[in-house]
C-alpha cells in the first residue's frame, strides 16, 4: 500500500450542445440524445487521508452542496474504496466553480473526480475504464464527466460514443442567481407534453436523435454551423419556470454571441462566441444587465478530470 497522503483533481463542467428528450421509461428516466462537451470551468477536489469519510465544500454556491451522505463525491469515494477493498478514510474538500444546480454537471464532475482521486490516492490501479461501471451507477452524467472531450450520449445519457471536434470553441456561461432541480425540469417537460395532449411514455415515442449536421459541423470545426444547431428541448419549460432566463438569453445573444441556449436542465445559460475578445464583451454585457449573478468564460472541448499537484492549489 502506498503512503500517498493527498491527491488534487481538476474536474471540468460540461455543456449539452443538443439535448433532445424522448419519452419517460418505466424506470422513471427519460430517453435522451445529446452531445456533451467538456469545458474549462473546473471544480477542484483535494483528497487527504483521514480517519473516516468527511466532505467539505467552499466556493460559489457551496452552501447549497450537501456535505453529508447524499454528496455524490462522497458516494463515489465509498464506491471506489469498496471496489479496491480499502476503507473510505478520506477528507474530500471540494472547491466549487461549476455552478450548483446549473445544468453544467457539477455534481457529476465532482463524483468522477472523486472516483479518479480515490483510485490515485490508494494507488488501486483501477483506471478510467474500470471506474466507468461505478460512474454509471452514480448518475446519468457521471460517465461523460469521467470521459471528457466531446461525445454523443444516448439512453439516459450514460451510453457514450466519443466524437471528434475540429477546433476548440469559446464559451460564456451566465450563472443564474437561483438553481433548477434536474427532476423538476424533466417533470415539467413531461407535464407540458401531457397538457398538450402529446404522448410521453418511451414506448409511444421514437428514440430521440441528434442532428447529423451538428456532428458533421463539429468534425469540420464549422463554428457557424455548430451555432445554428444548438438546441435544448428543456429550454421552453425551464424558461416557463424561471422567466428571468429569457432576459439573460436576450442580452447574451444581442451582445455578439453566435448562439445562446440553456445548459442541460438549467439554470445556467450558455453562449457560443467566435473568439476570446467577444467572450469578454458578452460577459461584460451580461454582468452589466444584472440578468445573472456571475459569468464564466471558458473553452472546450477539454479533457476529463485530471490529477494535479496539491501545491498548485
Ligand atoms: O441520473 P441522475 O441521478 O443524475 O438523475 C437525476 C434525476 O433526473 C432522475 O431521478 C430523473 O428524475 C431525472 N432524469 C431523467 N432522465 C434522464 C436523466 C435524469 O428523467 N435522462
């Protein structure tokens, strides 16, 4: 057994370039077809050997993150410790920069980072591929959070096919002053379909598909074509739940973004911009408009969680 005392992990957030929602399955999950893209907005996790398992959180929205048994990173540590046959005696400190309840996969990223960090701390040698089965059990977005880059997601989001991206894109994220709960947004989407007299059971709907044009545009690095194909089926209901989101989208689009759309289940909104200078213009306009609480400028795709040196942080 190694005497490694601490490990630090950088875990990136994600944006869904298309989020196409199909019917509800008998297990309660919705069939989706999505393209995930990892972005350079990172949570930092420091794992230190300790007596017993402890989770602490700092940074943006820290107060909203559970520091008890329901914390997904804590559950991930228990899962990797069990797989490796060791006790989960570790203190995980999570420093948040990915918005909480923001649709950017923050909780999933922390879980993926904790899986990787636990494997490294205890030098279990499980590796990313071996951790994937644990990732799948922890949540629909955790497998992508482990993979990073850009990928097509099917099923409930866990069935992944890596894609190629010709270039790195520039993004601005507007962090809302409130969060949106993933089950609440999926529930609202389903009620909306019911009210409209539309079918909502998975057996009554065709499997959702992402547009082949978007996959081609990504492969070629055609930023304008990518921008034209950014869609999110949940944006309508999320904007109905929180009409303020429409104002944020209007400001970002009007300030030079090529496209603006809801991140995952919200409440963050994402703006694709042509370059870094426009990113700063859009970020400034968003802040000046007071239609969001804060902004993040990022690029992506980036690789999945990576181990760093504790002294870097
Ligand atoms: O998989 P995860 O635990 O992150 O999902 C949280 C909740 O989000 C699920 O319990 C479900 O209500 C909703 N969900 C869904 N369809 C998906 C993914 C999540 O309905 N594809």
